[in-house]
C-alpha cells in the first residue's frame, strides 16, 4: 500500500495562494491554476478517508480548504454509483480535476432565453481538469460515469463556494436559488513542507 502523503494538498494550497498573489487575470488563474490542479490529481495518495466517503442518497461535498480571505476554496466531490447533480451554475471561476473514477459533464447555455445543452457530454478521466466561470461557460450538469463504483473529483473555486448563492435550473431553464454548504466533516490538517518532512510524508 502506498504511503499517505498529505503534504500534496498543502503544497497545492501554497502554490495557488502564490498564484493569486501575483495574478489577477482570470485567464491566467484558470490556465496556471489548472496546471497545479492537474499535478495534484495526478497522484491519488493524499486525500483523507473522511473526505472520500460516499453517501447512498446523494453526492457529498467535503471542504478540504477555505482560504482565510475567501479568495478560494478546495472541495472533494464524492459521487456514489450513478449519482449526479442537477443543472447548476457557480457564479465564480472554478477548476474541476478528477482524482478517482470518472466524471461526465454536460454544458448548457442560454439561447433566446431558453437553456439548452451545448455540445456532447464530456468525460473526465483521472488527472484531467476542466474550467468553469461566467466568462468561459458556467452552467453544467455533472454525473458519476459509473453505476457500480465511487468517483471523486477535486474542485477549486474563486470563493468560499459553500456560502455562495447560486442557482439550479429545471427542464424549462427556470432558476432556483441554493447555497450548497458542505458535508459535516472537519477539513483536514494542512502540512507545511517542514512539517511534512518531520511527519515522514514528503518524498
């Protein structure tokens, strides 16, 4: 069994914080932040068990990190077999990277006032990342690609996403306001590099 390496999340948070300190342009954040997230989800040896547990009734949204100034949050989405979101938006930039299993994403946009699917269903495999935001496309529906196993994706948003007022959409495109919150599990302890070395987790 591979060694658990919790420092990977801490390193990602530090690198993303540094990126936001120097870059205010969303395109840069999505491009460079996407590369950082791709590096994080390329290794499946760091996510705590408490933030990887599915629920039989609905997908789970576990908070992994909330930046003190709420510039970003990191969340694990855990999909039980066959589970899916409604069509929904985010209102802020976001990055989605698959860690385990696979995820299906269908984009939507408004055309002449109606909400319509755009393009084909996109399948994300482990290590792959995609972006959402009001500027690049913000409305989609996401589902576990499997009916017989759990899938996990790591989401990064440009806000404390669990407190953001957003919308789901019915079949006619009518919005309904919601605030997602988080599953009731404390976020994991972050390690700085020195602590990770002392813990014995760093490579």
